[in-house]
C-alpha cells in the first residue's frame, strides 16, 4: 500500500540559512517548497497548482514583505484559508501579527522541537477545519435535496387540490393553469416595463406568485353544491355564502403551515383572501381600497375575471377576447388597479394565446 502524500509546507524567507534550517527540521514529515520573498511565493502559489497546508512566512523581506504578502492572501479566495505562521525577529510585534489573522508565530533563532510542534498543531487544525467544512457541505447538500423534493411534492399536492376544486366547480382544471400563466405574464410585463411595481414584484418573487395562484379558490371546497353548482342567478343570501370562500380559503391555507415564514403560503393567503377586493373599496371580504389590497391579489383579481369572461361556464357563454379586454378596461380605476389594467392591454395577444392553448 503506497504511503500517503506528505503535506506541503511553503517556507518564505530571504535568508538562505533560515530556509535550510527549516527544511532540515521539517523534511521528514513534510514536502517543502521555498521562496525568497512574498512576490516569488505568490508566483509559486499561482503557477504550481499545489495548495500548501501551511505557510511559514518571514516578516521582513525585500521586494514584498511578509505583511504585504499576507494582506494579499487574505483577499484571495483560493489562498485566504491557508494558515500562516510568521517567522519573527525581536523587533516584530507578535500581537499585531496575531491580531491581523496569523495562525501563530515562530521566533528566530529556531528551536527545532517548537517548530515541529507548532507546524504539526496548525496542520492538524487545518485538517479538522477542512473535514468540518466538508461535512457541513455534504449535510447542506442533503438538506437542499430533501427540501427540493419536499417542495416538489407539496407543489404537486397543492396543484392537485386546486384541480379537484375546479372539477367540483364543473370547470376544467385548466382554469388554474390559465390564471397562473396570466399572472406570470402580467408580472413579467410590469417588471420589464419598469412600472412602479417592478421592484416590489422582484422582491415578491414572481415564480412564487405564480405557484401561489393555484389556491386562489381553495375556499370553494366549503361551499354547498346546491349553491356552487346552481346554474341560475344566485339569491342575495346565496351570494353571501359564495363570498365566504375567501375567508374559508384563508383558514384552510393557515392550516397548511406557518404563513409568516413561508412566502409561498403568504402569497396564497393574500390571493385567496383578497382577490375579490376592488380598487374602489367596494369589494369583499374587507372592503380594502387601492394599494391597501395586496399586490399579488390585485394581479389575481384581473387574471381571474379575464378568465371568467373568455371561458364558457354553466351559466354563461364565452365572451370574445377583445370584448373581454374592453370590459376590464371599463373597470380601470374602479374594480381594477389602473397600472395592471394597462399591462394587460399591452399584452392582450399573449393572454389570448394562453386562453386558447389551455382550453
């Protein structure tokens, strides 16, 4: 069985005798690289491809001092984690060097046993630190992988739940996809056009908003069939029951997890609870007005109404696309946020393509 490769130690000192002494002390346990100043040492680090486990660095040298080299090492991602033991003389401030981040120091003239022990201790610490980093990296990768798998499972389950609700409502599950794509298209347009909502939407993460749109009508699961599936016009009392799907939906989403610590659930709650609010304050369930309504809910409101207009339902036929856009334009500043209406008008052909593709 081949013997393990000895750790590499880089010795940087402009005095040849010092280098020879350190090589003699350490040669049995380590592979030694040498340089006569900081500039030469940096060239060795950059060109040989060898990563030393430790650097022994003299403080006072020509061309580039040990302190100057050390400052460069600290700013280089490839080398900043290599421990450095300074070789010090009587007039060097050891406390200053340790304060700057040096791992240790060795005084001249050298005491062989002290040199060996300090080098050995620092390499042990380096090995231990590296093993901890590797372990943390592996565990982090495992956690990320499991989290991604869990999120995919959750996304699929919630998307399935949303489709079940739509089927119960005698609608195709494609309604969910269409409204998600509408919201995504609106968010993209508002960002690319540098609208007043661009920065806010980036902060809210459009891809999460799109996913959250799937649960906008989850509260309908609590509405009795005789009301939800009624083909005739609802009575005022029945309409009040229908309106409760917003508050019931909010409660259901609150039971799925911690809304305060999940952007996904927070958007789902805001959309479900507030997508029937109106810009003029005449909506429900809270009667919010203007920008009091969460931005994600304002996007959802327009997407949901557009889809209701252009698609046939048990109680109505489909409205032509251009006419549907005109209806929404008529609600600019009353039912809908004017900025979002303008965004829809500018991409109405894209909305039509989405509607036709997922019908």
